[in-house]
C-alpha cells in the first residue's frame, strides 16, 4: 500500500514549482492495475491545460526516477501515472474547496453517520467556519460537520456549475484532425 502522505510531500513541491496547486494524490486500481492519480490546477483559473499536465507529469516522473536510482523508490512496483485537472465534478479535498465552491451542489460522504443516521449529504454548500463545513441538505435541513469527518466529497454537475466553470478557451474544440495511418 502506498504512503499517500509521503507521495503528496514529494509531489506538491513539483506542482508548486510550476505555479500549480495540488488538489489530490490517490492510488487506485489495486494490484492488477495500480494507478497513481495526481490532480492539480492553476490557482487563478481552477483549470489545467494539456501542457500543464505534461509538464507536471515529467517533473513527477523525473523525481520518482531520481528516488528509484537512489534506492528510495516510494512505489517499488509497476504503476501508471495519471496527471489531470480535477474536472467539472471535481473532488473537494481541501477545507478551502468547500468555501471556494459554496453555492454549488455537492455530495459529501462521511466517515461516521450524523446523529440522524445520514452518511451521505447532498445539497448546496454553505461554506466553512473554522474546521466546520455546512451544507443545505435538500428536503431536510442545514447540516454542519467537522472537516475531519468527511471521507470524500465532490461537486455535482448542474447547469449552475457548468456556467461557473466554462473553459478559458474553446479554441480548437471543434477542429477535426485527420491522421493518415
């Protein structure tokens, strides 16, 4: 099992060197297809270009190769490296994400159920106060939970979210590139 905290500590400086904010580092796929997933974004746009992905992927690969050559490989087995933007239905992984995306719909899964036995909360994010996250759970009530009790959370795709996350540029999106093969 990979040490995500150690991997994050290795990867975050590489992202920062490119002016990027690290959103998430995660291993998935199990033993048959392990994948190291790295999500990052430009803090000013909350987006990531293909060139940003390629640059960050190269920096991470170089760093991990350097550690492997020194006999300190944090992943001593074959794996796939996936570098991407968080996407429109992005995971909410940092306390600040819940404040930044307030007013948007999200789904929050809790470590432990609330006192009324809810383990999943879906509704509009109301923001953060201290280490507490508040969400207006539809047809229920406002629920406030400690950030530490959130197992995972992500935005829900809605028209409002689509409008709020329009790409910086759609140039070339409709171009068809034909490759002779």
